[in-house]
């Protein structure tokens, strides 16, 4: 670890009523405890009941944009997966 | 009633003075994330003090027909009327000194509020319960920093030893009860501070061990000087001169 | 895929308001411009903490004390979001800070003015944050994903800053004569520097066209400045105070306020380092950073030790 800078961490937060952890941003911290505490201070404004995940940025593996086409296209021809495929009456609300 | 008011003011002053000191770091912290962290802690502490001051103001107004506010109490009392412990008013020094001061104080507040939430006085109990959540975090945060600095580099170790040397002498006062604290404990709305000393020492000893710091520090018995009774160090005068300036220079004004 | 295709895909995305993300191909100049702009914005937040932090220990009531600390703390957080966004472009926070301290990176010149009275807290909130908000809201739709997302987060938190400032001025304006005078004096000192925050006139702004084509910038300097003046000219009436510009007047034909000429000599002087507080601001940042080094090193050393111990225990 560089002595003059702490490693970068990516922060994921799941809100109290939330279903998934969402990427909130990044910050610098020396160790996991500090990363979680900093995330609490910076990204949750000290809200209670939230779940925080911290991962050192170097450990994140991401798909590359060129792969995007092959990774995602197959679903496009399965039209029944999209809500617009279904013709429903106008009076139906909340759906 | 007077003793309840004094007790409440003591609790308020402790939190305000320590909060004020910590807020001096805002904008000047060693690292951005830590600047945010210590500002949060300052906000918690000042928030606690407001709860106590507002309660004290109500009590004063009820019993004396005045109409004082939290600001009257914070901004218009002179140093000899402040009842905070000497530890809280010590200067920030470097990060090590600030961390150590916070660690010593948070550990005390943790054990204090843990008992105070059972106070026979509902308001004090409620404030203590809310404050306990905050100081639990302050204690954890500052403990981790004591360990990082104690077991970090040679320089950080040296600096925290210097901090211990500067601050240890002020920790005795915390556990020596002032008159109003004795009255409070007797009547059940307050805590017998001397009963907290054991737990506090165990906590400090535990963290110091993990931090490779010697415990107990060499204690030079000093002359008894009691901030809780309004006998302060020279620092409080300057803190108040700065803090209270506008209210004193422009009396009877709304801000 | 050759670079012509990549260039086309990049420009198509910009056209269709699809965000550019960190691993996407982008022109080198786009990357460089973004780093410069985001870093400048981040530095501004951090240096911007200083004129307000100046009054924390003197805030005249407990409520003002906590709201001021919270505001300054928010600015630290905003700086952090922005440094993080810039770091996705292959530059580290340390490198950006080194540029700032070496005088190689800029920050908003407004913060080179001193905060002399409590009323300055009001004027800064109303005018400086007001101007910043005008710049920031359009950036929420900027083409670069991480920057846009940071700006959305910032704008959400910004709302209380300006209101807080205005409320401080309103309280003073409704107070004693001394307080009214204090408020008017603060407005007199912060008005023109705030107007200058929108930068040079459009015809003197070389970067603007490219930035607008790439949707890094969404409105021109003069457009935003005019909007700011129009809004403030109305808001000041609620305070019962005045804006220090004799030429400020509603123009019925243009449907905008006419206003006086900016003192461009002062503008460039401050931008180039000769403002009242330039040296002081930078010195404060350099000092804080230098004095923080041993703390950073200590935490790193401890983390290493712990890792080594854990590995040893496992082995």
C-alpha cells in the first residue's frame, strides 16, 4: 500500500426499505472498518438500518463495453419479457 | 431543583465544549473522509448539548419565572459558571491528542449514558438513551484510531504517547463527583460517577493493550482543580471569548 | 473496431443522451477536459469550506452552529464525490491534490475573498451557492456518467444550503440597525464576485464550444449569468436590501434585467492569484495536507501489520 495514499474502495448501499445494494460511489480508506465507517458518514448521512458493502476497487471485475452486444442481445428478441408486449385495458392502473 | 439544573448544565457543558473543540477541525482535517467523520461527531455532541440546555432552560423558567433559552445558557454564562470537565476544553493539538481526548471522553460518556438512561427523570433518561447510540459509535471510532496510532508508525506511537502525557492528568476529575452529582445520584435521576471508573479503566486498558501502549500511564498526582465547579484551565476563557463574541457584541438580537 | 467507428459510437451516444462510462472509448481531449473540469470543481468544494469554516467557532446560536457545521461538512462530501468521479478517468486523488498545491490546477476564484462578518455566511449561502446551483443543475445531464451521477447527488443536498444562507440574511435584515447594516455590507462585498463566478463573457471563452458539443457544458456563461441576475434581483426585494449595481434595471423588451459591467481587471487578477486570500487559502490546504501525512502513514502501516498477522495466523 502506498504510504501516502490509502487504497480506493467502492461503496454499495442498501437502504432500509431497499431490495438491493446500489453502487453509491467510492472513497479512500486504510482498512475495511474505516471504509465502512467512512461510507456511513459520507454516503448514508448516518441513516439507521442500512446495509453497507465495501470492496477495494482493485477487486472489482467489470464486463467490457465490447462484450455488451453479446452479453445482452439474446433477450431483445424475446419480446414477451417486456411489458409493452401485453395489450391491457387503459382503465387498469398501477401496472 | 437547583441541583437538577446544575447537573443538567454540567452534562450540557461537557458535550458543548468537546463538540466545539472537535468542530475546530472542520476544513482542516488530515484526510477528507476523516474531516467528515470528526465533523459528524462534533454535530452529535453539540446536538446532545442542545437537548440538555433546552431541558435546563425549561427547568429554570419554571422555577424562576425567567425566559431563558438554550442560547442564553450557552452564550451568556461566563467561564466560572461553566461546569464542563477540564478534559473537554484542552486544545486539539495534533490528531493524536484529539483522538485520545475523544477516546477518554467517549468511554466515560458511554458508561454514563448507559446508566443514565434509567434515570428517574424521564427527560434525562430519554436524552441519555438517544445519546448512547451516538457515543457508542464515537467510542468505537476513537478506539480504532487509538489502536492505529499506537500500533502504526514510530512517529504515530511517539505522538500518542505525548498525548497521553498531556491528557492523563485530566481523567481523574471525571470520576470525582461534584455536589450536584452526589445529589443527583442520591435522588436517582443521576449517576454515581465513581462507580464508572472501573469499567472505564478496563476499557482503556483493553484498547491501550491492542495499541501497544503502556497502561496505566505514569500518573503524577496533581493539585485538585475542578472544572465541574467552575474552576477551569486558561483555555475555556478563550473558547468562550470566540464562541460568545457576537452575542456579547450585539446584545438583544435575533440570529 | 477502428478508431473511426469508436469515434462514431462515442458521438452517437452523446447525440442520443446515452451516458459515457469509465471503460468506454473516448477522445483523449474529452478525458483531459473532464479531468480538468471535475478536479477544478472538487478543489472548489474543498477550498470553499474555508471561508465558512472560519465562522464555525463564532456562530451566534447553537442552531446556527450545527447548521453551519453541517453545510461545511456537506461541501467536504461533495469534494469527495467529485474526486471519486475524476478517479474513474485514470488519475488519483493525490495527483489532483498535488496539482492544486503546486498552483497547476484552478478552483473557483470566489473563495479567494475573505469572510469578514457573520452576515457573510448569509451572503455566501444566498449568492455563491445560488450561482453554484445554476451551474450544477445542468451538469446533472452531463454526458459523462460518473460526473452526472455525482452532480445529482450534490444537487439533492444543495437545496438546504441556499435556503440557509437566505434565512440568515432575512433574520439580519429584520433585526437591529446594526444587523441590517451588516447584511447589506456583506451583499455589497459578495455580489460582484458572485456574478464573476460564471466566468468570462462567451466571446472570451475558448473552451465553451467544444465542451458544449460534448455535452460537458450545457449552457453558456452569459446565459447562466443572466438567469442568476434575474433571480437575485427579485429575491433581494424580499430582504428589503439592495444589490450594489446602479445599472441593475428591468428591461421590458429583453424581458431580463440589464446590469452593469464586470470589473474584468479584478476578475483576471483574482484568477491569476492576486486576490485578497489566494495565498492564505492555498497555504491552509497545503498545511492541512502536510500535517495529515503522518496520520495517513500510521493507518497504512497498521493495516499492513494486521494483514501480515492474519496471513501468518492462517499459514
